C-alpha cells in the first residue's frame, strides 16, 4: 500500500489496490477511498473580518454532491449573519476550485430521505443576495457547476493554471445557473455554451469571466490582500453598492434569465429535447455503470482533445 497526495492537500491518503477495495465504498481511479459525506465537506473560518469558505473534497476536485451543496448553503447563511464578517472568500481545497457536479456520489452515499434537496442554484442566489461581497479564488478546474458558482461571486481571481468552462453540453444537459450570458457578450456566451470547450485563465480574463489572473503561488496572497482591502471599506457603502449594481441587472432581466427553466417556452422545448435524448441518456448511463466514470468521460470527451 502506497500513499499519494496532490498539490495543496494537507494529508497523504492510502492508495488501495483494486483487489483490496471494499464493496460499497467509493474510490478514485488512483485507488484512494473517497470519504463519506460529512460537515467537513465545507470548511468555515473567520480571520480579520474575512470569512474563508473552503470546498473540501480535494480528492475528487471538490465536485459537488448533496453534502457539499448543503454545507455550502449553511456556510453562506452563517457568513451573512456573522457580525464579524465583512467580506467572504470562496475557494477550493487542493488542486481545484470545483470540477462541477459529482455524478457518481448518489450511488454510494445517497441523500438522507428526511433532508430537503439541497440546491446549488439556491446557493448562487444566496451569493447574489448576500449583503457582503463574495470573492471567488479559482485554482485549477472551475467547470460546469464550479464555473457557475464562481460566476455568481462578485469578484473572481484566478491562478494561471485555472481551467474554466461550461461542459454541460457534453452530457446533453443545460446549465443549472445561466450566468454566462451576463458575464460575457453574446458571441462569447454562445461559444462557451455551444461548444463545451474549456478556456485558460487569460482567455477568461479577456472575456470578463474573471477580474484578475495571478501566478498559482500568489493566489492566496492576492485574494487575502483584496479581501482585507475591501473589509476596511465602510460596510454600509459596500452593501449599498452591491445592491445597486445587482438591481440594475435585475431590471435588465437577470432574474428571469437565471430562472430560465420556469419559462413556459423553455419548459416545452426541454420536454421535447428530453424525449429525444432518452435513448442516448440510457446508453450513457449504462456505459457509466459498466465501465465507470473515467471510461465514460474519456469516450465523451474524445473530440475535445
């Protein structure tokens, strides 16, 4: 048995051979056991008026399952009412910000029946409505749901190694949070959403998706410096400024665009598309169950390399 760790992870984790893996437990492709859901899936710390909220599933690049989604929501609510907090930073532990939705988690660790379904779009709206500014610190992958939750933050600083994009179309899906058209222009939004391509941090900066790009080793310091600078500003003025800016976008249709799933025309179109996609979806699910997520992803993404 050996150990393996990724950059930024605090502890080493045992690598278990396929023969030693226990039934019913989840393992990464490298053979590292994925911990069961817990309140440590999201960490909360306050320093000098700044709340640091950390997505803490580094072994699977902080992919969002029901537990991470639920505990992120609770952490955002905690930061909103915490009198010590003036600015919030949202980041990911280890090598990535968030690699999107965790499509495998439910078969190993299903959501408890007595828990209302946690919703990442609701977390996006918590960030939007929060009276305090939220800064996303993006390292490594911020794709799919990770792209969207970073996009909902007020400011985003990315490391030079960031990999950013909306991948839903590769799975035949649409984004849960339609933030991209509000971050970019029409042509760029269509390029991102229709191709499913990823982009580098400098490309994301050019498109207006991130505010600043820094070397990876400088990301934490750059984010902390910005957060402390903002925490020193009058909090009432900052709250008012955020609400004014958001309200301008709401007047321009942000809420209707964000909640596009509720539009009758979209619902009708989605129903037709779902019927047509049933056969393909069944084939994708069968492949995933038979060969695993990595094989499915390799086949799905073959044309994107």
